[in-house]
C-alpha cells in the first residue's frame, strides 16, 4: 500500500492565500476598469489577515487538507472575518457582496481540497489494484 499523500500546512496556506487573492482579482476585474497592485493590496488585506487568523487555529494546521472542520474554519473565518475587517476599516458592505464572498471563498477553500482528496483516493485505488493484479499472477 502506498503512503498517504504528504501535504505540509505551509503549502496549503499558500494555496489558500493564492485563491483568496484570485477572489479579490476576480471581483476587482468585474467592478473596476483599471487597478494596480496598490489597489489589490488595499482590497485583499482584510481577507488575507482573516485567512491568517483561520490558520492560527491548531486543527487547521494539523489537518491542512481536511474537508470537514478545518475547511469550514478556513472558509468561515476568511470570508466573515474579511468582511468584518473591511467594514471596521471603512469599507462598504452589501448583503449581495457578503453572499458572493462566502460562496466563492468556500468554493475555493473546499475545491482544491476535494481535488487533492480525489487524487489521493485514486492513487491509493490504483496502487491497491496493481497489488491485486500482481498477486493474481502469483508474483511475490
């Protein structure tokens, strides 16, 4: 049997950070004709700070690709914390934006974790199937 897919938590945090930044880029791209890196940083920081807070929770670091509680914590803390920081620092708030934020960040957070889980499952399944074939042939 193959060993489980190793996945260090800094890599998972990096993937989450890239996807949160993608969420901001997509939003800015659909609402602004022109923007630069400074604008991106100004809009992204509340969500990236909230993401860092989510990753401060020990269960998230212990199970970085977990589909249950770890992903739920990352999604909720990032989306709701980012929205809260945005409002507390004078940013606007609209219910529609909050809903889109929660849905997109949750899809991004769970999406890559589901892909990794399926890849690990396929890897285990393939290795197990190969072992069974070898045993059927009478090979040691």
